[in-house]
C-alpha cells in the first residue's frame, strides 16, 4: 500500500492484519511501498521481494531513494523475517517524485536464473542524468537474489559505470 503497509489478502478478498517487520518507508508524494513479488519457490521457501521508497539516514536524513529488500514470510503470515536490503538506488536525493519500481524474476529457457530485474524512476530531479551510467536514475538494474551483481551484466567492467545497471 502507498502508506507503507503490506497486506496478505485471503481467497475471497479479505485482507489479513499487516505483517510486522517492514523497514522504514518514506511514504510521501509518490513514495511508499511500491511492488511485491513472490519468489518462484515461495511455496517451499516463503521468500518474497519488495521495493519501497527508502528514507536517508545519518548525514542524509531528508533524502530518499528506491530500494529493494527480500524477506521470509513467517508461517503464520504475521511477520516478515530476515529482512535484508538487497539494493538501494544511488544517489539518494531530496524528492518525493518518480520512485518507479517493478520487480521481475529473470527466467532463462523458462527457468529462474537466480537474478532479479528492477526498474527505477528517474526521480524527476535526476531526469537529465538518466542516460549516464554513474547513477541509477531511470535505469533497469539486475542483481542476484542475494544482492550480488551478476558477472555478465553489460556494464560490470565499464569504468565509471554502476555495475548493477542492465539498461
């Protein structure tokens, strides 16, 4: 949900109470909880991925960016366990616009290959930088389900480019 809540909806359309354990979410403007996808092996591992507007911390508390995390849904669906931020868009900026975010599990020959695509907004203020490779504004990135950068990403060996960038 836009305000930064997650619900599990039962067959028939009835939502359960929100699970506990979401990280801090910058729910303002176009920011909030942005996308949720289940792992292809969810039935056995209860793993899910979600993207959200991540608030800045430390020296940048007023800044934010799009981030993606993974978590395990508890057996009773009351909590997200082992929440890990896998990706955080760089740089964080002061904006409540154009976070973007869709998550797709990559498949090769119809089978998951262990990586995820994530589409990112250009954050409005970063639109002029969407064609450069030193930031994540307006990009599609590809990372492993563990947050690693796949060795065959197109810019992994390009000087000055962020290695997560796919397109």
